């Protein structure tokens, strides 16, 4: 029985680790859309020399909207002491592009928002579900990822930003 449990624990540990995105040498060169439908290379969004937080969401995802709106309220304050960029990327398809633009404009987010209508970026970054946040370090490598949202997770993200930025 002990061998069975040990085997199961080892299998589950390996399985969970295999779904966590690993650090990549470069930000993926994948086209996403701006809110007006223009093509944007994601590698130009994550700028070298800057820490960048990317929050993946969708208009139909209630936890996503809670997370990104909670962060939206806090980011201006955080940016007073930490130098980083924030970006939102919706995984809504092209049929919902108008909904995304309307929602973003209604929320008055002070950071850029994009759309990954074919989920090419999602596949390139190898994650399964949203909400999903990635912090890219100054070299453009994945420094931290976070999946899901419960109230207070925004402060966990803040602490990781602070560590990666090197703020006091």
C-alpha cells in the first residue's frame, strides 16, 4: 500500500510540474490584436529592460474580471514604488472583440489591453486555464506564473512583482 501511495504521489507531482510553464529564453513572437483589430507582435509588448505583468482573461470569466479589476485599482499606487508595466490579454474570440473593447473602455483601465482571438499566445505560453498571470523579468523570461483567483491574490502578485523588480 505504501509503494502504491508513493507511486501515486510521484506521478501527481510530475504531472503537476509538467503543466507549469517553464522559463523561456525569449518572449514568443506571436501576433495578437489591439482593441481596434490591428496586429501586434507580442514580443513588442513585453519590452526588454522592463518587468511586465501579463494578465490573461475573458469577458465570460467572472474570476478573471474580479482579479484584473482589483489589480487595476491598485496598480497606480504600486507603480509609485515599483517600476513595471501591466498588460491585459483577452482570450475571447474575434466574434467577441466588440465586447472586449467595450468592457475595457468601460473599466477605464490605465494599461494596454489586447486580444488573443485564436489563442495562439496561450498555446505558445502553454497554459490551460484563466485567469492566468505571468510576470516577465527584465530579460523577457518568465519569472513567475499564477493560475486562478481568490480575493487577495493580487497582493501575492504584488509581492512577486516587488521581488522581481528589486524594490524595497
